[in-house]
C-alpha cells in the first residue's frame, strides 16, 4: 500500500482522501428506517408492498403485518407500490419510523375475482362480468347483516316476504330469490329452505369481498343459478387482523356484536374464529295496527376457518359455521305461552343450522382440486296454529382439473355430486294414499367442461357444458357461452348466455303457502321450470390526472317456460300454484357510474330499468300479459364518500330509491292502493 501511495501525485492523493471522507460521512448518515404500510381507507396492514429507494440503493418488502425495515438516510425518497393501490413517494425525515398510508385504486375496477370462471383472475380479464364489493363498501350502510347491506347495490334488492316474521329473499334483476344462488368461498351452502341464511351471521370484518354475477352462472354452479350468483369470500386466516370487533346499537334498541380473532394452532396451521350476536327484543308498533312493526330476533353465529400450510403452496382449508335464531312477530300481546294456539296470533320460528366447507389440492403435478360442502338445517315454526317442521341436509362434493393446453386453451373439467335430504310435516313429503311420511331423498350427479380460449390479443371466448342427472327428470343439459372483447384501452364488451333448469319445492320457497288467511290451491303436478338467459355488459375506464371515471352498463333478458308464479288475482281467498300456460320474462338495462377525485371524494351511482311480465292463455284461449306483484320497474342507488386520511375520518352518504310495485289485493273493492308509493332508505 505504501509503494502504491508513493507513486501517486499530490492531486491523486487528495482525491482519494476526499472520496474516503464522503464514504465515512455517508455511512454515518445512513441508518435503519422502520415503517408500516397500511390501507388508507380501512387502516388494515398491506402485506407484500414494495419499498424501494428512488436511487435504487435499497429495496425491501413489507411483511404480513405491513412492517418493513430499510437502510437509507434522511432526505432520501422511498417509492412504495402494491397491487391494487396507488404508487406513493415518501421523503425520509429525522424520525426512525414511517407510517405509510396508501390509497386503494378504483376499488371495484380490477380486483381479483374467482366467481365467473372458478379461477383466480383479474376482473378486467374475466370473460364474465363480475361486480366486486369490499368490506369498506358494506360498512357504508350500517346494518347488522350482509342481507341488509346489499340494498345499496344496483339491481339487487333484499325483500322481506313477510312483514310479520321477517322471512326474506334476494332479488337480482327483478327475479325472485330462489333464482339466486348464494355461496361461501365458491361452495354452495344454501338451498330453497335457507335462501338467505348464508347472508346472516358472518362478521363483516372477516369478509374479504363479495362477488356478484348478474345473469346465468348455471354452467359451473348448477342449473339453479339462473338469475345470478352471490359469492361471499372470507379472509385467509394468515392475512386477517389479529383481533377485530364491531359493536352497534340503534334507536330501535337493536344490538349487534361482531368479533374476530386470528391465531396459530401450530407452525403449519392458521385459524380464524368469528362470532356474530344480534339481539332485538323490544317490540314497536308505530303504525298503530297492534302488530309488531319488525319481527323480534335473537340469533348467534359462530364461524371458523383453518388453513393448512403445505408444500408448493398447495391449498388445504376447512371452514365451519353454526347458526341459531329465535324470531317472532305478531300481536303486540303475544308471548311464547301462546305459541301454536289460537288465542293471540303470532308467528314464531326457531332455526338451527350448521355448515361445513373444505378444499384440498391433491399432491400431484397437475392442478386437481377436491372440494365439499355439507349443511344441516332444522326449522321449528308456528304460523298462528299452523305448524311447520322442516329438516334438510345437503352434501355437495366437487372435483376439478385445471389444465392449460396449447398456451391458448384453459380447460376446467369437473365432477359435481349433490345429495339432498328433505323432510317436513306438510304434503310435500306425505304420501296421501297411505298416510305414510316419505322424506325426499335425491342424488344428482353431474359433470361439466369449460374451455377458456384466447384466439387473439383482444378476444377471449368461454364455452361450457354441464350435464346433471335428476332421478325424476333425467338428463339436464345446461350449456354456457361467454365472450370478452377488449375494444380499446379501458373499454371491454362482454356477452354471457346460458340456460337454466329448476325443480321448485313449493313449501320451502313460497312463504305465503304456509301463512296468511288464503287457502293454498295446487292445481296440477308441477313441472320443472326452464329458462334461457342472455346478458350484455360494457365497461369503460378513463383517468384524467386526479379524476377517475368508470362506467359499467348491462342489458339482459331472461325467458322462462313452465314458470310457477303464485296467482293472487283469480280468487281472493286462494293462492293458486300451477305451471304458467305461456311464458314469462325479465328484461332491462342497468348503469353504474363510479367517480374518484384524488382518492378523497368518491361517488358510485346506479340506476336499473326493468320490465318483468308473464304472458298466458286465459280460459277463452286469449293471451293476456300481467305484471307480477312485488316487482319494481325502476330503482336507483348511490354512495358518496369524502375521506380525510390524515385523521382517518370518512363521511358517507348512501341510499336507494324504488319505483312503485303492484300489490296483491283481496278483491276489486279492497280499499288499499294497488301500487306501493316511491320509497327510499338513506343513511
């Protein structure tokens, strides 16, 4: 070293000294900076976020809790980026800790979805139009269940079919609740006896997102998914908050508690446990009709989900839920001692329900997934003096093989098998000739094939065929076709078409058949319903500096044959059930407009125009067209949000409005109005 230094001149020696001095100074200035990346809206940690110095001198990734450490100096600029969030730059100050709130991109624009194709893809790449709603959206509408929160989604309407006992269902695009399938984590867990129980009892904080398909989804999920599909996707246990709680009460003395906890049951087991408790025990009669305005309810739900860590990130999970509810409505003087008697009228329902869902990826080089769901539903109820005791058990098993062929064909081959057990105390399971009760036991095996073909850069074609074998109605074919055309940057056109086949279970789907003053008249042996459905969707996204605009427009048509619609008009003392001698249909258009200004002011506005009608032959052979009861011709929703990120404060104004619906009248002399008024719920 001495020889080398002796050979250098004075200027070279001075330059070396200066360089060494700079390195010493820089080394002293650099230090370890700790930080945390969080969602600006939900305040939840953002894992897997990229944190990099602007000069590329340092780089790291945030962990599962959003924490990171990076070696840098004061005045350095850090770039933070994560999928689904706006990029952000942060200048390092004197503090050794940085809190980095990042703003979500258009929340519903390009989320990961699985409902349309049973595969995890970006929404913009899905050939089927899927709407995505996050827990932040659900929180804007303060409600004790997802069932009520859905009232602010355009084209979706939760309906109470009984103002006394609060039995309800979900309408999509004007179609009744039984035409909508509800799944949890992609697995069907509800049925006609329990059409909305999947929307009660899961804490909102444990929900990752809600995916909604409006239109046919029968090719993958079964012939009964005619009107649409609601898929509730729960959080992965390793990504859920360690603890979460939400306590709510209202001026009507409704009390709701949601709580969730994440814990480890070993090195390779992550678990999630959630509890929902709802209590409403104070009857109100503000319209002075001596009946409860809202059914009194007391329910508890316990939900658990466990993920098992396996080699090569293979999937293995098990989830379960138990649900119990006690609700009643009726005369204000009613109490449980009058249950089932004719002294004072009341409707009382006890419901006990369990669910089990499992997913397991086989340890093979091919991607083969085995899934199952099992449910048990027991109902003990009295409608005045009319008892209804129902017991239903469903086991669903599915095996799918996901294979890429020739780099352009993504094949999904699957086998689905469903066993249904149903028993009640009605004529649905009673052999009238022998007087012996015969529970309904049905096994329906099925296979399906889906080919997702990409013939070019701008086109994606999905073709599917499903075959189910019903023990009574034999072979059921439900083909499906979906086409996606990326017209230009930010513009996508989607076409989705399919068929449907549904066996109606009258006493489990039609609440009016069990309660009320009218007699039930089933005039014939009811045939299965058949349908043809088509949905055309157009989306367009544009951004100008701080303003983002997203348009989502749809046109749909559903055509039904053999449809079973309760007839309240022919005889005021009866509800007549028979297959429609003609056809019925639902058609309409819907538009969603989403605005985002600087991630501070956001607005989501939706409007739906629809026409639901049935055409049949009267006694003289003439065709008559009638608008069914309880269907609106127009509706609208909105959600306006203003955020102040610095103090984590958000102001929301949400609401909906519905046009008049035709109401069932007792006769032409009934003094009540034939149509309901325009009504709106706003928060």
